[in-house]
C-alpha cells in the first residue's frame, strides 16, 4: 500500500478515541499497531500486516512496553513467538505485584 491515508481509511477511528488520525496529522506507527492488535478485528490486522509488513509489525509488537494478556497471547500464537521474547512480558515478570491486574 502506498499512502498513509489509505490505512486510516481502512481502519475504524473508534480505536483512536484519544488521538486525531485524520490525514495530515502525524500518528505513531507503534500506536496504530498496538491499538489494532488490541481492539481490531482479524480483517484489520491483515490490513495492518499488508501495509507495514509482517516483520515490521512483529518487531514493533516485540518492543512494546505493555500489551494486555489476551493480546500478548494472541500475538505470540499468531507469529509463533514465545511470550518470553516480548519486552512487555519480561518487564511484567520483573515487577512485584501484590495483585493480578
């Protein structure tokens, strides 16, 4: 896909309730990937993979500081990567929590 406006037209704006993603505005690739993997449909995830490429999406997900448990598990299974390779997983293991959030 050529233009960044294309991906903004194909994904739902409801995932970006706190950010203006209209064309011409700068939106972080990391934010788009994180939100679509956390809240999007499989169709939108496939759009994301075609737009950014599988390796770029994988690299971005591996380096995110936070993913909820369900999204982490899905990304791990989808790409066939151990959870231990995700930065958010290793960070969570280092933090002492007295309750499970």
